[in-house]
C-alpha cells in the first residue's frame, strides 16, 4: 500500500496520542521510508503495547513521553517533519455528551495544535471519529490554516481498506512549504543526539510492514499471530480475521492455527487486562485504513499544488 503519488513525503514523524501504534503503522505502510522517532502516550497499558511492538520490530524503536501537556515540541523542531496522531474522541463521539472540542478530553486538540506550532513540521496527519465533521472539524482546519497549512480531509470506513467491519473514521492531512528547517542533506547535532537516544538511524521498513496484504489489525495481537510476517500474502492465513458471523471462515483458520482460538472461551477467571484491551481497540486505528487515507489525501494536496503552482 505504499504511496507513489507526486510530491514530497515526510521522513521522520512525531506520534501524539499514540495508543497501540495503529496510526504510526499506517503511515509506515504508506511511506515505508518514514521513521517515527518519538511517541506520546499517557495510558500505561497502551505505552506497554507500544514497547512490546517495538521489541517485535513491528514499530520503530523510539522514546515514549507520557504527558502531552508537558511535551516540549520546540526540542523536536528540525528533527521531525511530520506530526501525526488521533486526539481523544470521547467528547466528539455520538456516544458522548457532544461537548466537542470544548470537552475535557477532546479539548486536548489545543495541546496538539500547540505542539504543531512548536515543531513547525511540513506535514500533519490527524485522525478522529467521523462525528468530528459537525463537532470541531471547522476549528481543526482553522487552527491548521492559521499555522500556514493547506489541508484536505476524508471519511473512510475500515471496510474501504478490505476489513470485515465498518469503523468509519475521519482523517486530515495538512502540508505547508514553510515548516521548520528540517535537515535533508546532513545530520544536525540535535538529530545526532536523538539518534543516539533511540539507538541508531532510520532502518529499512520490514517486508511485512510494507505489504498491505500482510499486516494484522492494530490491537489484535492477543488473538492473531504475533509476527506480522506470519500474515504476509504468502501465508496460509488470510490478511484479515474472518467476520463475526463467518463461522466457516473461523473453522478454516482455527484448523490451521488452533493456538489463536480466543482465550476468553477457555478461562474461568476471565481475560487478563480485558478492559484495557477493549479500550485500546476502541481508541485504535486500523493501519490499512490510515494508509489508504494518507494516499488519497496526499494525492489531493499535491495534485492541487500542481494545478495551481505558487
């Protein structure tokens, strides 16, 4: 699912509200050369999942900062050229009270915008629930415009990327030609320090990550094989788990891999961290859906730039 449209692509990203890493994973699918060099995530379980995925080489190894409110974006100016993340949706979702960006949780968009202003990246990639269209999208776009960004947005379902479920989400991709002085030709001293902190320079994307047909859903690691390579197109398993009512599909999968049968059916004491896992899934992003959104929005931004050169 790598993007081959015209125009530039980001090289190093800062991931806000990282969750289990689904959005970062999606960007990696779209731009395999991209490296995430820092994650910001306050939930302990989600942060632990990030670290576990780094250890499995499913995500780029990078430090995890635990508080978006104290994160100093200015220290990353010139180090990253992309800020991405899905800010909290609780006050935007139709299941919430509808406070929108004035709510306590979804109001953290102000921290997102602050960090973008401090970092001055060339790209910003935002994700949220589809209800953002009527509960704050105008402000998100206005804030980005005030920082000098051109932006495009789209609503997509997970099923648009081949998943067996709906899960509609809104994505925004913003770009500016007036970002911070991101070094393209040589390594700055600040970047050298960051590289030392995270253990080396950018690595080639693993084949499993770059294969859109071979990556599992974010958050499904407890029920689907641990290695993304196990779900590559040459695997004997499908790229997506069967649908909820696809009994024949599950019989076929479990006949080949009985070890991935849902553990909750076999435990008298319940499933460990069940609430944490459900929260992670509810807040998470389907990587293939994010990659598809990035590709569509990138083409819109740069096709428009080609039609109307400055």
